[in-house]
């Protein structure tokens, strides 16, 4: 597809389209599992910049990100010039910086980072166990056990791994974002702040809940690692409670389209 960059996207918005305005602000970014791809401008942008599901190599992704930022930066400079805005003008960032510091040093940020480390270490040290489980599935198939049942088990197992992998980095990013927004005083609009804080916290909470279910699935399969998995389950369960304490409205809060 011919790349048209940011101007192409703006043109696209001027034409009749089916996009849902700002839907990408409420999602967990897992486009491969999203039912709104056809209606999401953000998803459409991926193709404008060459993000490609068939080539999700780091090199291709970094090239696309770099191209996107350079295009965006050029666009901003041109627009600022047209509107007489001085992009070099000093802006008071103290409120932003204070909020950032408070969010970064908050116990919940530390705890979500600890969860990230637990999972990262688990994946790095459990390659053998995961290979062994895959061999078990193959062995069951070779022994002539019910094929459909084995396939369901394989799907369930793979899904649990994918869910854990998707959310273990996202949870800490979203919690940090929710805390940052909560501590920043520069927003006058309380309703906007409420929605921003709870949207980020909700994405993290849903990620924790889905991960909890996924770990329970792995617990059923990986008997020889049940102690470690139990530790992670207990940690995640506590994290969910603490997220709900820090963000008392998050459990009831509903994101448009996704809850
Ligand atoms: S709304 Fe769906 S398609 Fe759009 S960015 Fe989010 S996950 Fe991806």
C-alpha cells in the first residue's frame, strides 16, 4: 500500500468514513484480538507507516516508528509556522514533572514493576518446562487420544501464554499513567480527569484479571511448577485488590465499547 503519512490520514477523516472517534483511547492495544479494527483510525495508521503483521520484526517496527515520528515532527513544524506558534517557547513543565515523580515513586508502580519482573524471570527460566508441555501434547496425539480434545488443550494453553505475555508489560505502563494523571493538577476538567484516570486503571485491572485466569490455566497444566505459579497468582490477586483501593471507582467504571 502506498504510504501517505499524516496528511493522508487527515484526508481520510475528511472523506465519509466509519471510524469511531478516539476509540483507541479506551483499548488495550491488542489489535490482533480487537473487533473494531475496521473502525479505528489508529489501526489504519499502522498501514500508513508500514507496520506489518507479516513482518513484526524489531527492525521493521523501529523503521516504521522512526518514519512516523519524523513525519509527525515535520507536520507539527509546518502547522506551527502557519499558525504563528513558537515551538521553542519555554513551557512550565513543573506540574507535569512533579506528577511524574510522584507516579514513578508510588508503591503501586513499584508493585506492577515487580509483577513485570516476576513474569519476565518466569518466561526466561521456564523454556524447558514449556517445551516439555508442548512435547506432552504431541505425545498424546501420537498415542491416539481424542484429537479434538488435544487441540482444545493446545489452544487453551497457547492462549494463556499469549494473554500473560500481552499484559505483563502493559499493566505497569497503564498504572503509571493512571497515577500520573491523578497527580497532575493542570487539568481543569474534573470529568475529563476522572475518565482518563479510570480508563488507564481499568485497562490495567482487566489485564490483571485476564492474566489471573491465564495463570490459573497454566497452573492446571504445569504441575511441576505449581509452587512458583501459586506465588505469582497470590501476587496478582493482591495487586488487583490494591488497584481497586487506589482507584475506588475503577471496578464500576465502564469504558465505551470495551466493558
Ligand atoms: S481500538 Fe482496537 S484496533 Fe484500534 S488500536 Fe485499539 S486494539 Fe487496535
